[in-house]
C-alpha cells in the first residue's frame, strides 16, 4: 500500500506540472526541460506500478479527475507509459548538456533507457534494440571502471549513472536515503542497521569462481564491512536467517551517525543494465554477435584486468542463459531479479519452491485500503 500510494502521489505531482506549466510565461528551454522531466517521472511511476500490479487506473490530469477511476488494461497502461517516455525524450536534453548544478535531473538517455525496458516487458524486441542502440551510440554513458567503488556516495552521478534518486545527507527521510540503514548488518558495533534484504546461498552460488563483484554484493562471515568498523568483522550470527547481508551501498561506505539519513543516491538505471537490455534485444532478433559483445563488456569491467576469471561468452554458448546469469550477478540486490523472472516466465520454475503462485501471474495484490475507497477497482487474480 505504501508503494501504491507513493507512486500515485508522484503521478499527482507530475500531473500538476503538466496541467499548469504550459500556460506559464517562462524561458522556453527551461519549460521544455520541466515538461520533459514531468513526462519522464510520470512514466517512471506508472512503470513501477505496472510491473507490480499490472493494468492500473491511468490518472492523466488533476482537472476534473475521476475520483474512483477503473483499472486500465496492461496494454493501455504500457501504451500510456510509452507515450510519456517518447514525449520526455523529445523534450529533455542530453546528460552532457546539463550544468554541474543541474546534474542528476532526468535526461534524454534516461527516458530512452526506460522506454527500452518497457519494450522488453512486452517483448517488442526490435524497438528495444533500436532505442538501446540510440542510448549506446550517444556516447553519454560508459561503465564506471571500478565496480567496487561504484556505490559509494562520492561516485554518485558518475559516468555509469543513467538515472539516480538524489539524496541529501542529514536531512529528513523525504530528502535523505535510509537504504544503507535498512540493509546494514544488525550488530557488531555502535554503527549497525536493520539487516533487511538478506541474500541467500543460492545467489552466492550464482557467482563464478573469483568474480570480484561477489565481495561488494554480499557480506559474509569474517568480511570487513568498512574501515569505520574494521574491528568488528561480520558474523553470520548477525543475520540468523541466511548468515549474510547486502553489500551494495554498504561495503566500504562510511556512515557516522547518518546511516538512517545518508547522502548516497539510489542508482535506478545504470548503463550496465542498458547494455544487458540491448544484449537481450539483440539476441531476440537473432543478432548473437552484438548480444555477446555487450555481455562481454559488462564482464570485462567486472574482471578488472584480472586474468583467468570471467571468460568471454562466445556466440556458440547458450546466450539466453548467459543473459539471465549476467543480469542476476551484475544487478543483484538492485530490485530487478523478481521482475525479470516474471517477464521471462521463469518465476514458477525458480520461485515455486519458495511459495510463488502462478495464478497471480507475478502481480502484487491491489491494496485493500484502495479497494475500500474505490468500488471500481478489481482485485488481481489469485488474491
């Protein structure tokens, strides 16, 4: 219910912009950018609703809006998201056109990248290939050289950043980032957290021998979390459920007394995900060489020059299996895996033993609080 409410709050705010900014007399370049940001963010909120709930009520304006809107179909929802993203891509500047004080705003590449992800979800492979290629060919982004340091706040909005949620340290929860505190180990020093999002041995086993990403993704027995708590090596007993904790946004990060109100941004879209989305689309349209080339770019960055680990994928390999694997280890604990499994129709196979129910088609339930106030909402199947 929190997700539903927050995303629709965002929809309301972006609708206010789109309803009122066109009539304002202002610098046209700033107006275009403002409208483009609103189109992008509205699409981003609806995208997050669609992958969780399916077709949802499409509230497009604050003017005489229906107070009890019915759900649109998933097709109608995707089409509206596409339209918003195409509008955003037309209006937004390239990342390189932003000044240092404006960096972090949504840009053209962010809109195009999210549009590519939408195309992946409804299996529009050629369009996904084309739009991801546009992002890649723009030269606006590249892989951050050092995976180990990418999630540290000093590297926010770096070369790999396509879209990040900006945070300001020390501020209230509305402006700072509490993720570090949510996933930080529970015990070990005066600097600890809630220990949520515990990775499993199944995830650890997915990493190939020697993959350097594992150390910065999963905290295991004996690991040093950061210099700040170097005298308190991680103990598996602190995470009784699985014996491990989330390493991303935590390993090597100093928090002081700001773990709950940290400055680090959340990386919603990374260039690595764009490359892997492009690889998937390329594979689907039969272009194995392009698919392999982009998978190997991600693996080369992870390898970091080390020899004898993470060998290149070859066109003779099972390319789809390589994509599934690479997305899992590269994007681990970033909130992507579940939705990947659902759209690949692998959720029942992978998650069935853990309680996944195929009748629900991977969707969340519509919150009961919303059903209570809107009689025109219909519940998802299986609930």
